C-alpha cells in the first residue's frame, strides 16, 4: 500500500459571517420571545401567550414535519396532507368517544392511556391511508408539480367528502379528558394543562426524530436522500422503499397532529386539515425544504407570532404569518435551513 | 484471458431528445484499469451513468460478471458489486465524513481493517472524521468520494474524472489510491482527462467519439504513438 501523502490537511476557509449566518435561525425563537416580552409588558400575560404560542407551534410542527420530508425527499407537493390531519382527528376522537369512561375518569393514567390509544389508532389509519394515497394518487405524477397540485387537491376533496359520508356533515364538539381540562397558575399566569402537554409531546417528538435521523442508518439514508437521491441509490439503497416509508410516516404524523389539534380546539370538522395547510406550508417554506430542524423553528415562530399579534393587534393576526414568511424569504430565499434547494 | 467483468454491446442512451450513446461496444477486463478517453461531450460520463443505471439504456445489453443487468435498477447494480464515483463527487455535504462512510458500507458495519487502509491512503479523512463533509476542501471531498467507493470490496469501480480541478499534490494522492486499488486486484473503468495520470494507471484503453467506441487497445500502445493520439483525440499526450 502507498505511504500517506505529505501534506497538512486543512478545512476550506469558512468566514465568520458564514458561521454566524448558519447559527442565526437558532436565535430567532429566543429573539421572538424577548421581543414579545418587551411588546406585551405584563409578565403574566406574556407567559400565558408564550406557552400558548409554543403549544400551537409544537402541534403545527407535528403536522408539518411529515410534509417537509415528503417535499424535500420526494419533491412532491402534497396538498392532500391536510386530509390526513382531518382523518387523524376523526379517528382519534372516535376512539376517545368510545373510551368515554376512561376520559371521564379523574385519573391521569386512564386519561393519558385513552389519548395514547386514540393517537395510535389515528396514526395507523392515516399511515395506511398515506400508503394508498402514494400508490394510487401520487406515484403517477412524480416529477410533475402542476399535476401533483391538481391531483392531490382532488384527493383532499374526495377524502373530506368521505369523512362527511362516514361521520356526517356536522362538526363534532368534544371535551378534553378530565385531568387535562382547565389551567393552573404559575407566576401569576394561567397556563392550560393541555397546552403544556402539547409542548411536552412536541418536544419529545422532535427529540425522537432528531435521534432517528442522527443515530440510525435509516435516518442517515433519509437525510442523504433529501440531498442526493441518485447517489444514495448508487450506494445500493432502494430509495423507492424509503420514499414509501417516509410518506407513510409523514401521513401518520399528520394524523397525530390532527388528534392533538382536535383536542386543542375541542371541535373537529372535515375541513380542519385543509384550513391548517396554509400554516403548515408556511412552516415548511420558511424552515427550508426537507429540514426537520427548520420546520421546528418555523413552527415555533408561527405559533408565537400568531399569539403575540392576536393579543397586541387582533386585526393583524391573520396577516402576521404571511408577513413572517415574506420577511424570512427576503432574508433567506431558500428558507432558514434548506436541505434541498427549491427548484 | 479470463471472462470480462463488464461488457457493453450496442448500448444506446437518450437524454431527453438527445441521442447521446449511439451503440457503445465496450469490454472491461477482470482486474486492472481500463481508461475511457475522448474529447469533451463524446459520451464518457453518460456511459458510466448508463452502466450504474442512472440513465436507462434504450437499446443494447450490459453484462456484468456474467449477468445481464440492462434492466436492473441502480441499487441492485450497486449491490451486485459496482462502485460509482460520479464527476460531481456526490458528497452528502450535510452529513459528516463518518456518516458518509457509514452509508457507503451498505451491506453492514464498516470493516475496521479496510478503514485503516482508507485512512492510510487519505489521512485527511481521519483528521476530519467528525466534520461536515460540506466543509471539506475540493480535494478532500474527492478523497471522500473515492473512499466511499472503497468502503466495501467491489468487483468493479466506475470512476469519473477523479483529478478534475485538483492541485498536483492531491492528484498524486488520488493516483496513489487508485494504484493501491488496482494492486489489490480491482477492476476499474476510469474516465480521466489528465493524460499523465491515465498513462500511469491505465492498462487498456477505449477511446470514444460521437457516442461510440472508436478505438480500443493497450495503454502502452496509445501512449507511445503520438500520431494515433492526434487522430483519436485531436491532441498529443506528450503535450500534457
């Protein structure tokens, strides 16, 4: 074997501004929280709004994380993602209604068990639905963005109508499990128990996704596939199977988000997923295509900004997230932490 | 002579409306380095991409190790024992050097003895093992690209312009690595524009013109015949 060559390895030079630029998105959430504190003034109101914003952001992240992977890895614009949110909510809430004696009991263990069963049922059904959706609707239109938009919007409408057929045309009102109702007071601020649960749930999911992506080979394949799918295949991995797995996982996560959002709103409708898709797409775009970390930061920014603005100037709440997206895209046209470049 | 590791018979490949490969007939012997030479745009890269399956051949057959792989998908070709180093290196820039190498060992964990060998050939990869591949210099990225192909024992290596745009010191490192690979009995199909590297490494040569192979022979024969070089490639190797 040849001897080691005689040259000193060095990194390609990375400027200070590049280093700061890479870390900048991580600072946006604390900056937003600090600005919120300065603008709101009252610490108790600020704390309530911050927890509420983080909870909303976490639930949007759960719904958006699957879409950003599907978008980044498969280059598929799936407007049908909203249908999985709605189906997940209806399946999950149906399970909770069946388990009425568990959700009505003043027992945290029984309440959490009921929610977990609802989440598992929703994820199984929406995962299976995602598999069928990819096979029947998405597969024929890989690589054709306009057709993807048209056909997945069509799929969304069909699934929404199927929800009307199965569960009826009216919205369903529900109450949260007994121990998750109400709020507690902390530092003078009223903090809803369910919002805190949503924050914990979102954090656990984010950490779990990070571990899967950073520590497992399947995670490595997905991350590499988002960057260069052709090369992943040249190394011997069947990216097609990974695509299907990611689509199923993304759909299941949307279903999970649907259950969480349904419990948060305490009312579910067939169109709830479609309504959420605007926020979900904003999160995916400002986060950067294919980036779970970007989607996480983007979702927290969207949740916090919406809550702060709704308190400070309610009339501006509707446009606040569009303004956020515009500002982020003017700063970084590819999103905050893009894994793949927009085509 | 033993049976060839790779045979292309009348392979034609289209890219969009362009008819790039117009009937490539190529034989790569088992063991040694086969150079694929020719002017820019004659179809060398398309030939490699057709062999690995990134482009599907419209006509003709590709036989690898006695098996017809013409209709086989890319992952199956890779698992059959073909390693590929693309012209753009195909580095996963957001992954670390370590993660790039873990992915390269598709059939199981990285073999430590093989990894030691790779580190001996490409020391910077050991130095920057935990660093993001996107932060490496161009030469280090090329080392990683070749190291990934070397991470497992492959029957055939397809390598596309490994010295393109590199400094002379790095080029000698690359040439040394490929010589090591060759000395271990590997079969290599190498596209290379650097004629001194081609001359040093090549055993056999195929020269392309207009999407076809228009000359095959021994490297020594081409290297010693300036008139032949002029006729086939429009320039003399001695000029480089």
